C-alpha cells in the first residue's frame, strides 16, 4: 500500500507574488504540454512509439471513395508459365479411350488444352566433405611427413554456402543467433552451437572489410548524399548508428563520441557533393551551400507549433504548415510537368518570402520553446531552399530513413550488441545488403562470391560500380 505524499506547505503570497509565480510557470507548463502531445506526426519520434490507442493523423485531402485494391483498367499480374528445364517434371493425363457419348474410339490431341503447374520445395539436406590427412614414414631415415590441408579448403567446419546463409539470416532477415540455430536444426538437421554461429559471423565480417571500404569511398565521392543516424546500444553504452547513402551505395558506421567527429569519419572532412539531412548539429561542419534540410522533418516540427496549447503558437504554426504543404504541392506539380520552370521558381520565391516573414513573427511572439525553433529555421534558411538551384536535390530525406529502417527493426528484436566484433559485423553486413538492393543485385550471390574468394584465395570480387572510386586489386 503506497503512502500518500503530503503537499508541501506554501507560504502565503501576496497578489503580486502570485502573478509573478504564475508567469514563471507558464513556459515550463507549455513545454511539458508540448512534450505530452508529441507523436510521430509532429516530432522525430518513430510511428511505432505512438501506440495502438493513438489517433492517426488527419488526411490532407478528402478520401476518393474508391475501394481498396486494383481499380478498373489496372493491368493484371499473373504468374508466368515455368519454362521446360531440369526443375520441371511433366505428368500427362489423357481421357478414357472410349467416347462417353457414343462409345467410339477417341484420338488424343498433340497439345494439352490446359497446363496446371504446382510449385513445391524440395527436401533440403546437407552434404559433408571429409578431408583425410595421412602421414608417411621414410623407409631410409624413418622421418615422418604429414600431409597439409590445401589452401582452398576452409579451416573451419562451415563452407561458403553455410557461412553466407548464417550471415544473411542475421543481417538481412534480422534473426537472432538462437533463431538461426533453430533454423539449421529444423530445416537442415544441422547442429551447431551458438558460439560457432557467432564466430562464423565474425569470420565473414572480416571478409567484408574491402567491400565496406569500397562502399564508404563511393559514398564520400558522390555528388548527392543522404545521411541519417539513430541510437545504437553496445552492452550498457549508448552509441550511434550512422548511415550515408548515394545513388548506388549505402554505408553504415557505429560511433561513440561527439556527433561532429562521427559525421566526419563517415562523410569525410571535406564533402564533395550536396548533403541531405535533418537539423542535427553533427552535420554543422558542412557549409550551408552544400546542405539541404529535409522538408518532411521541418513539416513535423512546425506541426508541433500548430498543435501547441497557446493561441499565438497555433496561428504561426498553422501558417508554416500551410506554406510547407504548398512547397510539396508545387514541387510535385513541377515534377509531373504541370508547371513550367519559371512559374515553379516564381511560386517558390513567394513562398520563401512568406515563410521567412512568418518565422520572424514566431521568433517574437511564440512561447520560449517555439521561439528557439523559429530562430533556428531562420538561421538555416539557405539550407531549406538549396533544392531551388538543382532539380536533382530532393525535398526530403526519405531514402535515408527507409534504408535505416531495417537496422531499427533488427535493433528492436536483438537489443544491441555486446562486443566490438558485433558492431563491425552489423555495419558491414548492413552495408552489403542495402547496397545490393540499390544496385539490383542478389545479396546472397554477392556474399557467397566474397566468401568463396576469401576461402579459395582468389581475386576479391568488388562490383565495377564501386571500383570507380576505390582501389580494387
């Protein structure tokens, strides 16, 4: 049974003292109310933190009234008939030799009138190659000679296919070591300890070092880079998982320490292209002429001003939300060809003037918390409108957030790592998987080729797209 806490005694106040106390408490109360009303639509919180009882954000436009699913006139998607190869077996069925109508003899047609294909999975097992090493004794001097294991034979009990399977089950499908152990037992009747599986992941991580370096160099030399970061846990330490991507590569990096140092390690101290990010202070070393702020991030934060409890904040925030949505609408119309280049830039120029004027009003009239937010947006005004000078620069950082989502889901199910080896494994396998997606490659085939080349001691396979900006052997 909990004890009731007694309210501390408050000395009697005069009317002037009471008014002064109320004014002192207004700003903290407004800030706490703003935090209480935060959700994924007006802050940087992920949608999974909203909870099942939260109301979804209002639609920006009324519903169309159409039913879900394919609409009339939609091109259908059907499974193509499988070609005749070694995986296809044919079972032919013919009607009875007598006609069911008159009893006469029937003549079968050369081609079937219908083909019904049934797909199934084979019974998967494993094979073992036992390498027997013999010893020989010299008949003259009785010297003993031992046979050596060939260099092309792995010195562990796992081959390239098994190593690749274990690695991708963790890095691409976010399975824990225990779940991988259960899959090997259930699907392949293979019994490996969790320690053996973890050591296999560490071994593959070392093999991925040249690939990760090539990916990092390609991203740093790109003309357009998206970057984002999220929290990362190693044991009891709070670290960060940083991610930067270009058109053809995605690089992940774990870091501990100040944000600017980590960002420089990931992006390089001197950036060659344009960087698309949020307002995180770790990217401040990049000049305003080389940065584009994410408008989706900005829209969420001005929406919090519109949804605050004070009337003056609401009017300023509503105006900012309207202008931000107008920027999105004009950009979409320009991309679809509905607006010419001149009208597109003219309207953006008008919106920019209204946006800056509204921010200046908010910096003077809003409550303390939102005044600071408006002041920061005024300082970063050049970063907000960098896209007007280059049509290839996007309005949002959605590509980075989508590429980072796989790690966030992995983190939620595995609760971080416990060692430096685990951190290296995560950043390297995630870089390979996400880069393969952007290049349209199969991650399994790419990883299998790397593992086989390292075991056989042959030329290391690095795609030609990454070789352009890295020193390939």
